[in-house]
């Protein structure tokens, strides 16, 4: 597992505003510190790592927003950076897939896949040029300093009730905020889970994947408040997320290849390269259509296993304890990103 910037000192019993500033400050600095690595052509994982940290940062901002008094932390510039990173990363993932699949094809299909890869390499160069502009040193410095400046002034809202309990004058703790956030993400996932039974609802399945990811991010962020109890739960959620991520990758390929073949049907077939590219696209379309079915079956089987074992009830049980975990003290560290890869564990 690739290791990211770690956050020392998280304390579930500490005031929420102090810990929220610690989390967001560490995450923005860690993301910005990866600028040079993201532009290293010899290490495509640099783009992935910076993109993942931007996702975790924006997810944390979204989670914390209801607890901040007049929040003024804007994610507009962060989304723009993430979009540029994602455009390059998408080409890296596509090129890796084409390289692997080309070895399984033969004849015109193999040559066609290489032609498609050549197009992707050119597209990557274009996307990389755009990324260089988006994360030029001056732009990154501006984003970081503006974010940190606004972060210094944030304060938390103290709700009258948390999970139905009156808090009175008690300090709103980071751990209590964690309970609320994880429960909210869990409710969202549970509500959307019915979409797992509709294999051709592409947008809904993609949304389910995003909700699983947001739940995992929250669990991994607040996990130290419960010692090691939530680690296995986060890993299991990551497996479902991976199945849904691979499924989504297939959907993207199928749409892209299908559109290409529809356009090719309206053009001349006298060009040999065009014909080879078409053969390659058809071969890939068959492959990804088959793969999609397998990934859907994996996702469905995992969800059904969760249901039979009441897996998510275990998370609810941990969060619903009368007393907060004795392991809620300062943590030595916590990952701010996960392993890299083609699938959803990011």
C-alpha cells in the first residue's frame, strides 16, 4: 500500500474545531506537496496520489461543513485541480489497460489496439500540458495559502442535540462529530443500496460506488477514535468499492468504444489504419462487455454477503456505544490516502 501524508495527534476527545483544522491543514499541505511528483513522467502514480489526496480533502470538507459556523472554505479551485489530475490519470489507466490487453489480441485487432494506444498517448500529452498550467507553482501556492488563511478563522457549531442526546454546555468533540458523520454516510449508502439490484442503471451504480468511497474515507479518518476496531470494516467496504469501480471502468470503455464505432460506420473503409483501429475497438468492446458482467456479479455477491451477515450492523453497534471508546486518545498516525490501482480503492 502506498503511504501518504499521515496526521499525528488526532484525538477523539479533543474539541472538534481544533481537530478539524488539524485534519484539513495536513491534507491541503500533503496534496500541494505532491505537485512535482504529479508532473514526473517516469512515475504515473504521482498523478494518482495527488488526485486521491484532493478527493479526501474535498470529502472531509463536505463532511465537516454542517459543523462549521459560516464556513468559507471553497472547493472551486480544488475541483479544478482535481479535474486536471483526473484527465491525466484516466489516460494513464487506459494506456495500462491497452498495454495488457494487446498481448491477448492478435492480427488486425492487436494492431488496432496499438493504434488506439497511440491516440491515447497523444491525448495524455495534451492533458499533461493542461495539468502543468493548473498546478504551476504560483497557482498551488495561492490555493494553499488562501485555504490555510481561511482555515484559521473557522469555528464549529454546537448542535443542541447529537444523536438525540442533549449536550448542554459540553464541548463538541472530534469523536462525536465522527459518530455523526459516519452514521450519515452509512445512511446514504444504505438508502442507495437498492440500486445494486439494477445491473443496467449505470449512473445509480456509479453513485453507489461514490457513496461507498465517502463512507470509507470517513471511517479511515475517524478510525483512531475506536482504536483498530474499524480497520477491517474499512477494508471490506474498499472491496465493494473496487468491484463497483471496475464495473464503472467497463461502462466508460463501453460508451467510448461504442461511440467510436458508431462514428466509424459513417466513414470510408478504404483507410487501412482506420479499419485496424475499428477491429481493435470491436475486440475491446467484446472484452469489456464480458468483464462488466463479472464485476457486477462480484459486487452483487459481496452485498448479499453483507446482508446475510448483517455486516453494516456491526459498524452501527460500534458507533452506538453509550461510552466513547477508551482508545479515543491522540493517535500516532492515520493514512490520508489509500492504495493505488485501476479500481476503486482511491
